[in-house]
């Protein structure tokens, strides 16, 4: 662990990760200056908590001079590199660390890291589930909700930390070095934050910057961009295939249409379980399950424990999560589908006509890329800031109705959906025009849907 006593740590943003990083710094003897542009009831509560622990906190402004005097500055992952407060620090050459990097330097256990555009939350939660079923203390943390800083404060330390690593968090890493890792997929996302797809890919690739030959990486064999992400980084590679068998000479996992199977580097095959015993929907979830199984086995979980864990998998909240069936219409919350690639995956899992709810804050993607995925979609209800842009991009492909906000979209879907339909919230956008997170968006959606049955 890197000593913090006597150092001054700057915290920019007092959301979940900023609060956790400040608490970790204070617990390890550092001085803390924290600030947030928001001055709300929520930020005032966090400020009061941190001040009681000894931090100096400002709301409504960032003091550039005080931040420049800090040994390290830890920004909220939602603050992009081009934000004025971070540009000023970069111009002065001040060290900026993500909360992921900051906490990793204080962590007393090895890390499994999972990144990718889509599937990383599911794979992270399922990997932790399989390891916990094998008796290991292995919390799912990072971008999934539990900050790594909270794990670093745990006493006793866990056996492993299973970390969902976002591109925002990886961008500001220097020494982050997972022992095992996976890339679930790679497609354009967060272009508004990174500025380009190339910059987004470069941020993801930082997961491999400190690899050594003992590392092990699980990669999608049929996604060329994700497969190539580690480049020449050292470490053993394991590949996951759904559409064809594992090629000769490759270790990894595959689905042969009936069974999920593993093949190790020595050529030995092991069967996990029949597909019929895996209790989740969608081909993409077969891939997620295979990745989680490989990671758990590589990290030391016995194969039989992994088999048993696979039989009890459940989708994470807001990921193709059924909410209710009302008058023959199935309502599905996929609020976690915050980009076009995730929405395409959700649509591929549908087996009935769909009323699709798209919208929120756009992330710089072309919604026209959805046109060839709309085969099951009867109509689209577009909402939020992106509504007019979606209507233009999908003009002529399917009927599109534009409404101002998600609640209005739910009401419109009630009027338009027919028995046998699915109403699918798979927005392809960020939530921040109306909500604080995709979780809040999904929770509000579910609450508004259930109002109809009260």
C-alpha cells in the first residue's frame, strides 16, 4: 500500500465514488480538500459527513489553487478530461488519479477486472456470484455500484475484488494491475466524454498497461476489436465462442448449441452444464456466463462450485429485467442499455412484437445504426433530449412518436401496446437529462408501469 499519511488529496465531485475516496484518504491519515459544483441537500449531507471526519469541503465551486496544491486529485468519473477544472490541473502537470487507481494503491487483495462496452456489469456480478458460491470473499465493486475505496477499507480484506472497470475510471490509471481480466465487447460509446472512438479504446486498453506473464485474460473470440484490445500485453489468453467451435490451439469456452464447455491450454475439455440449465435469457448472456465461469475457475473456484453457481444466475437489475405483465403486455426494464450496441443486444433477445422506448441524453452516436435491428419493433416512442434526433434518424424505418420525458413515454406505450407485445425500455442514451443514473431511470420506469395495477 502507498502511504497516505501527511499527503493532501483533492476530491472533485461528491457522488458515491468521491465520498468513498475521501473516506479512504482520511482513514489512512491524509488531509482532504473536497469540492463539488452542486450545492444540494445531497451534497450538503456528504459535506457534513466528511467535515466531521476532518476534511475541508466547498460546495458551489472548485478552488483551482487549492486543488493544484494537492499531491493527488481524484475526480468523479462523470467529469470529462476537457472540464475546466481538470484542464487547469493538466496544464500545471498535477497528478490526476481515478478513484479506481487511488483505491487500488490502498488495496490488500488481488483484482479481477472486467471492462467492455456492454455485458461488463452482468459479467462482474456473475463472476462475484460464482466465487462467493465457492466460499471466497469476493465483492463485486467498481463501476457496478460499490466503490473500490470501500473495499480497500474492509477489515478483514476480501480474498479478491471483482471490479467493473469503466473507460472513465481506466482513463486516469497509472499502476492499476489486475491479476485476471476480461473484455466483454467493444463498440462506440461515451464519445461525448472521450472525444473519439480511438480515445475510448485507448482508455479501455489501459487495463493491460501493467500486465505480467502470470496474468490471464478472457476475451470474446468473435469480436475482433475486443479480442485485439490487449495488444502485445503479456499474459495467458482464453477465448469465448458462441457461433463456432474453439479453434485448434486456443483455450477458452464455447457453447456447442447444447452444452457450455471449457477447454484448457493442455487440450483438456470439461463440461459446465447444458444450456437448458442456465436460467437466463439471450445468447449474449450465454457469453457472459462463459466469461464469468472462466474467470472464476482461473481465480481458483472449484469446477463443481462454478457449475452450481451457474444454475442460480439472475440478471442484474435494469438489464432485460421483466417488470410486469399487464393486460397481456410484458414490460421490460433494460435501462442499463445506455448505448446503441446494448440496445441492439436487447432487441436480439426479443421473441415478440416490441414497442421500443428510446431516449435520454445522447452520447454522440448515430441512431441510424439501429435501423437494421428493428425487425421485431412495431413502433418507437422517443423521449427526452434525444427524442427529435431519434425521430430524424429512424424516419421511414418504423413509426416514431416523440414525447418530452420518460413518464410520458410510459403513458404513450400504455395506449399503443397490444396484448402479446413487449414494451422495452432500452434507451441507447445516458439518463442525465432527467435522472441521476440509469438505476434511477429504471426504478422510476418500473414504478410508473406498476401504477397501472394498483
